[in-house]
C-alpha cells in the first residue's frame, strides 16, 4: 500500500516485532530527553507505554490487519507524545527545567557517597540528597549495570536503572522526582528523604 510506505519508511522496525523487541524499541524511544522535562510527563509516559504494550500484546494473536491497525495506533500515540513533550518544553523551558543529573564533575561513587554523608551530618539535606542520587547512578555505571549516558537527566537514569532493578522502579522514580525538585525546583529536602536515597544506593549494591 502506497499510503503505509509513505508513513513508515523502509528503515523502520517491522510492524510485528517480538514482545522483547517491541519493549526494547519503545524504551529507547521513551528515553529521549523530550520525554523527561517534567515529572508529570514521566508518569504519563509510563502509563502510555504500558497501554501501548498491552495493546500490542493483545493483538499479537489477531489477524494481520488487526495487528497492523494496532501498530498504526501505537505510532500515532508516540507521535502525539512527541508533540506534547515539545509543547511542554517550549512552555516550561527556563532556569527550573531539568538538566543533566550528574553535572560536570567526574567523581567516583564512593567520593559522592562520602560527600553526601558529610552534608547530611552537617544538616545540609538538599546537598546530601543530590549527591546521594548521583552516587547511586555513578555506582551502577562503575558496576556496568547501566551505560554511562553523558547529559542524562535524573529520570533518564531512573528508567535505565529500572530496567536493571525492576522491583525498585518505584523508589528510583521517587528519588529522581525528589532530585529534580531539590536541584532544579529549589525545594527543601528533609534528612529522611536524603537517607532514603542513601538506603536505595545500599539496596542496589546488594543486588547481583
């Protein structure tokens, strides 16, 4: 059909990928920075991803035209999400927008962890939480559990970490939310919130 060829270039993935391939392709698409401008957008992405994957899975045993229609709808939804994310980026760009989570420093996980603990002991909970999250992410890069992605935001790192540590996905998302609120939203952090991120770092170290 000429219409389908104009919408989906020949270089696009097959319309009927395996379950694992479909999930991997969608995760890579959703890791792009435009999907992570706001915590709300991140939650919407999670919800939309689940809906798309559920729909593709349900259609996998259906007739070819049904599977094709499902994939067309999924592509349309992803394109709509790109448009929405671009609108949010234009509306909310500014000093408070999320930026690279790890910053320009090249410190080891242990160095960041020690700095977080020292800040917590000194009553600087905000600094402690930010360094604790950075220590958590750098440690997993050092352990080769996730890739080193220069310029990645906290939510991009949380998505990568959630792939390696599925049961901790909720805690990782919460830690990324708090990191953005403190560092870019200039919100206060409590000692317990900083300790929660340090505890998450400890728990991920224990997973082999």
